[in-house]
C-alpha cells in the first residue's frame, strides 16, 4: 500500500450497509422457504412435461438477487420432435423392462 | 411478575455471555432479584465469566432431568446476594435439554426471581430455540459488522415465529445491544454506524457498549464489568441498558473511551 492509496481508499461502511440491505430484503422474503428454488423447479418441470417431452436434467433454474429487481432465470431445453420420440421410446422400454 | 429475557445473537463471539453477566449483575445491583441461566450445554462459560466456575455442583441438565432440585443447582453470587447463576452442563449432550424440562424449570424460576436472563448458545439450533422459547423480551447482541447483523436479522425472525409468545400471537419485546462499538472508526466510515444497524434491523436500541479493555479485564478476573469496574464506560453503558430494560426512558449516548494523544497515536490507553 503506497501513500496515495491511503487517500483514495473509499469508506467501507456504506458498502457494508448497502450489501446488507439488499441481502436482508431477500432473506426476509424467503424466510422459511429455503428450498423455494427446488419447489419451483419441480412444479415448472411438471407443468412443462404435461405438454412437451423434456429431460429433468435439462431444466436449469437460477435466481440472481439484486436491487431493485431480482431475475429468475428458467432455462428449459426442449428436444426436437425426433429426439422427443426417441426419448419417449427409451422411457417406455425402461418402464416395460 | 417475573420477566424472562433471552440474550441471543445467532453469531458466536459477539458478547452474549459477557452481556448476560453484565446486565444480570447490573439489574441485581439495582436491587432486583436476578438469575442468569446458561443454555450453552456442552460449552458452558457463564460460570467462568461470573467467577463461579469452582462452585458448580449441579447444573441445568440435572434439574431438567430431575437428578437435582433447583435450589441445589443455583449458585448465589458472593458479591451481590440478589444475583444467582444456573450453570449449563459441560459434559452432557445438548440433546439432554428437553422442551418440557425447560418449561418446568423456567416456571420454577419465575416464582423465585424478578428477572430470568437466559444466555443463548450461538447458532439457530435446538439450544438457541429452547433458550428463547419462554422469553418475554430479547436482547439481540450485535457487532457493527456484516455477518453479525445478518445473523441478528435471522434471530429476530425466529423470535417472531418460534417463541411461545409468538405462537400465542403475542410479541416478544426485542432490544438491540450494540457491542464492541468503536465510535471513532464509525465516524471515519470504517465501521457500520449505530443508525445503520438500527435502520437495517429496525428494533429499538437498548445500549451501545464500546470496544473496551475493561470488558476483557472483567472476564479475565471472573467479575462482570458492572461489578469489577463499575465506573468504566462499558459498565455505565450496561447500567443504563439495565434501567431501560426496567422501562426507564434514557437517551442513548455513544460511549467513547477517553484516550490521550499518545494513546490515540499508539492505539492503546495511556497509563494514567
């Protein structure tokens, strides 16, 4: 650390305050719902699976907490018609065997 | 009517035990009948901070399990005769603490004392939830530091949902005790200010305890700071906090250790 960095150093307390405010706003909203994302993932998969054939592993859910908004990102890979048919056959075979 | 207070924080090392001892002693010094109860089963320390570590025979677990009667386990303070300690067990498992047993012991304590001050273990597990279970009021001990504030927020949420009062639709009175506060660093923007912490946690302020050599000295000697160094800045802050617990309205002042120029320069108190 040189002499100049002493003068440049920004106060850290306001940063701490801001980070806490953003974090706690979310933690309070989700208190007691710690597995909210897991629940969402299950329900979203079941809704989509009613209409199209999908693989569970190909559904990604991410939550990016921010201020003023958070982003809930849902990424579902929908296979092509041929791939879906193949998938259904594999499942039927597995269920049958 | 007895008041049950839990001293809690979520995070460890913020000053729960020190504050339990100091607040308990301060209330007893103000002629109240006080018992301090250690809920930290397996890691008891309140006995040490109170200077009673060599007098422990029976403990909370013995009473909970019916192996000893409550009066056998209570240790009367040698300096203040209205102050007693109910120690935790050092050898037993925390699972030995049962909800029914705790309910019974707190009920018995309510008949003997004006104030029952429960020193909660760190964390949010069983020990912490049992310590807060029967609380009428809570002292949330917080350092002006991000992880402590976050954990306090979590504990406040639990006080509003997991206590007997909360389950009856009543409220546990929550008080913020800001400890290890360094007014100079807060003024320089290096540490969260009292107002920051109050705004974030939004519970009323019980007191500000400065980072102080006297507090460490008090634990070293096994004497709560209000007994060992009653004229220190920290002890005065605890005395005022105790009066606020009793319902008095006092303006909270930001305590500052008096330091000489040399002390300021070298970061320690000058020898008087």
